[in-house]
C-alpha cells in the first residue's frame, strides 16, 4: 500500500514536470520561465522517462500484490 502511494506521488510529480515543460513561456511567471527556457527539452524527456519508469513500477506493484 505504501509503495503504491509513493510511486503514485512520484508519477504525479513527474507528470507535473512534463506539464511545465510543455507550457508556453508567456503563460508562466517570469521567474519560472527563465529557468525552464534553456532546459525545456531536458525537462520534457526526463519527465517522460521518469513517468514511464514509475508507471511501469506502479503497474508491476499493483499486478503482483
């Protein structure tokens, strides 16, 4: 139960990173847009990879429990 909760929280956070990477700069606060501007691709690929890995782990946890 606890493992599923932790993996679910991690999945949510990684999807939030993907959402920030996909948000246009004009829709963000300037302080966030400055940080995301140069790292958009890295955040997107890292967030998607983390979401896939965590989703796979969560799926295995739910199936095997």
